C-alpha cells in the first residue's frame, strides 16, 4: 500500500483517475481501485476530478464504504502522529 501511495503522489492526477477506472472496469480490481481513489482524494484539490472518478468506478455500495474506510484509516494515523 505504501508503494502505491508514494507513486500516486508523484503521478499526474488525471492518469491516476484513468488508471483507477481501467483497473475497475477492465480488470475488476476492486481493492486497487479503492486505494488509488482514496489516495487521490487526499492529495488532489481544486476541481471535480475525484468526484468524476468516483462516479465512474463505484459500482457496488460497499465500494464507497471501503474507500471511506481507507480515508478514515489515514486520518487516524495523522491524528495519532
């Protein structure tokens, strides 16, 4: 998870959003998509890229729950530090 998070920080946000879409739609990789989108939501601000990416990749209700859980886990690490 740390390696992917580090790479997302160094990569163009639009590419990360597209990668999440391809991972979910073509390869049915749920967990990778959740990780990519949760990290993207943490680092990207200023437009609706994250919203559009979420709309395209969330298929099941628990997809959003798992993304929110990853975000919560990250916030708890920040608070404890």
